[in-house]
């Protein structure tokens, strides 16, 4: 199946020179006499590199056959993360390089989506928000309770998140996996 350049909206996955890419940014310029140019920033789903590309007129692109499967995170060692397919219970390895900064949001038993291209895992898609336990944070200074004061909090996976001053050790907070930002405190 072929895609036209106007199908390249943000999030679209397509194949270019045998490599699957996801559109990160899309900008279309309409030229005179009905022609158009599409400028896109695309991210390789194999190595994570980001490219700027320009497509003209009636160029056709190939649809990338990327499938998703539900997986569960099991454990990790130095450079490898281990997951299990929730349907077949088959276990597989994912190099830490593929996960990048997402490793700080994964806890044993967490569920995610594995993206496969040609039978090979090319990406792990985490949920938009994940709950994480605050294992350490400074106590708030008495009288310093303004709501816009942020402080550092270490969560159970070892990463540090900026949180409002009212968050204390033992609280569970929702964290945005794309930005690393605090979302809310999870009610008991």
C-alpha cells in the first residue's frame, strides 16, 4: 500500500529505503498551480535518529508494516531489558539503547506495547502516565508551602522528578513518560 505525501501527518509510520520511520513534525506548503511541498522531521524506528526530509508533489511512500503486541516487563541487567509476550508467554530481550530514557519509568511487572517490524522489536511504547513511589524527598520547610515551589524527589526506579513541595516520601505519583513531568499524586 502506498502513501501520498499528504498522508504524512504527525505519528504516521512509513518505510523509506527499507527503514521504518515515524513522523515527528509535519509542515505542508501549497505552491502555485496545485503543487505542494511537505517538510517533515522523521525518527528512525530502528536507531532513533531524527532526520529532516522534504517531499514534493505526487511522491509516493511505502506503508511500514509495524505491528503491536502487549508485553510485560520482567527484569533487566546492565545493557538488556527482558520482556514477555502476554499471549504466547515467549520471553525476549530488548537492548537498553532502544528504550533510551524510558528505562527510568519501568518497574518489574509493568505492561507496555512492543512494536515489531519484520519480526524484530524496534520500540517499546510505555503508557502515557505511570505511577511511581517516592522513595526520598526533602521535607518542606515550615512556612514554605506555596504551591508553585518544586523540589527533587527520587522515585523507586532511581530517577529524580521535580514535584510540588507537598509531596512526601511514601507518596505515589503519576509521571508523564514522554516529558518526565509530575502529573498528580495518586489517591490511596
